[in-house]
C-alpha cells in the first residue's frame, strides 16, 4: 500500500466558520476559505476569527484564472434562450461578467460551460466588453458561479486585482497557504511568491492544459490538488476517469490531494456510500497525501460529523 493519507482539508462556509475549532478537533488538519465567494475584508475577518482560536493551517483559495459571473438574481434559463454578458451591465437582464480577459479571447462559435458544466451555451456575438450566447441546456444560473471556455484556454498575465486584494487582506498573518484556481503551466506560482514570499503555493489541476503540463506545475508549486469538478467539466466524465487512473500522484515529490465529491454523500447524509469508501481506499493505496472536503463541510448538514467520519475511515485504512 502507498503512503497513507495525512491531510484532511475542510472547507469553511458561513455555517461552518463558527465551528472551526470543532472541525479541527474532529480531525481536519487544514481549513480552506474560498476567496471567490468573499470580499477581501470578509476574508480578513474570517482568517482572524480562525487564528483567534486555532493555530491551524489555513488555505486561501484564490480565484486565479477561474472566471465567475457576478452577483445576479437566480436566472432560469431554457434551451434556445439568448443571453447577454457584459463587464458593465446596462439592465437587469444582462449577466455581469467582470473578466476583460475573457471578452478579449472569445470567438463566435465558442462553447461556454457554466456552474461545473450544468449549463452550456454557444457564443453567437462578441463585442467590446460584451457577448451574446444561446443556451444549449436548461438550467438555473446562480450568482458567482464559474464560467469557462471549453474550446481554448483564457490566459492571464498576472494576478487579478481581486486576488491581489485578497492576498493583501491576510498579508500580516503567518501560516497562510494560497491555492491558485485553473493553473495553466505553473508560472502563476511566481506571481504569488512575489507578493507572499513565505507562503506555500498550491496548484489546482482543473483544466485540460494543466494535465498536459503537470510536471512543470509540480516543479513550480509546493502542493497539487486534483479538482474533479471543473476538470470533469473540461474533459468529460470518461476522459476524466481515464486521466485520473493514469496519473501517479506519488511520483512528483510533492503532496497531491484529491478534491471534488470525495465523500459527497456526507453533505446530506450521515454516512458515505460504499462506492465512496472504496474510492477513498484507492486514493490511499495510490499515494495521495490527502483529501479536500468541499460541500461536505461548507454547506453540509453536519460538517463536524463529515470530518469525523472521513478521519475515522482514513485512520482505519492506515491500520
């Protein structure tokens, strides 16, 4: 059997942030805060609240190259609907999208994937800071959900102003790690190191191009997370399974964690499925250094139980 899982990262949400000490006591040895859903001052307060009661590893998950729609009222979409995106919306029907790099790279005919591929659209028109797309699926679009281009990468030249503000918000706190969403080739780690030279950098593998450049990303980062939600949206379920099966996490010399629906059943149920437990054992056997709990602890019915169950399974499997 490969190295046993050592790390359980628990994602903090609005309901689980106040019980961070209980999550640590239950077996979480790192706590994740998703900066994509927080304003810089909110992140600063959350980190201060954790540090006031715990000397625990904290991971600030930066938005990185993951693009998100802005704040909007939940919008019901139907196949064939034409929707408009704009950096500066001029009516309440336009979907706010403050990503100039996306509009610069969009081409007519591109396919957009939203909310972990729950919604797809095809671009029919592109203008200056705006675009129109026709819905290919039905769905409910909610605020701050991710949006990606399936046809080609959207590249950044440096950290966004939003990520810089989040780094500044916790700059005076020791022991903060930064995860970079949708890392492309590893150069993004240097952008973070310039602003936070003592921080560990986690590269999140969430796009097709990253799977092809994973050695370079591993060489630039201190840790990797394989994030199956967005990666599955990019590759498709079958190709995701094939790639995960072929990838050997113990060969790169740095810790690799699995994220995305690892024990998803615990979000709404007291116990994981047998399939999830078997998969968890496979992760241990193949050399993953840990797992990241997302919905299980961020919005789950019983985050403390989710961590306790995960830790109990891991410890039993190590025995």
